[in-house]
């Protein structure tokens, strides 16, 4: 079982202690990258995850 599979299984179990770092790592492994916006940090951190895969028309 890979780390990604373990994180997915952990998220599906709906733990109360799932961290932001675990979520960011999981989304990064699925092809998303974090783009930080704003100047705040800590609990007021705002981030947007965007996909590296672009839709073509």
C-alpha cells in the first residue's frame, strides 16, 4: 500500500485529527499544486489548489 493509498484510507475514515499537511500532501500526489494567496499564516492561511492538467477545447 503506497503512502497515497494510506492517506486516502485515512481520509475516508473521517479522523478528527487529519492535518492540513496531510491534505496538501494527498492533493499534491493527485496532481494538484498549492498556490498560496495573501499574507497571512497559521489558522488564517488561505490556499487554492489548482490542477496541473489543463482542459483543452
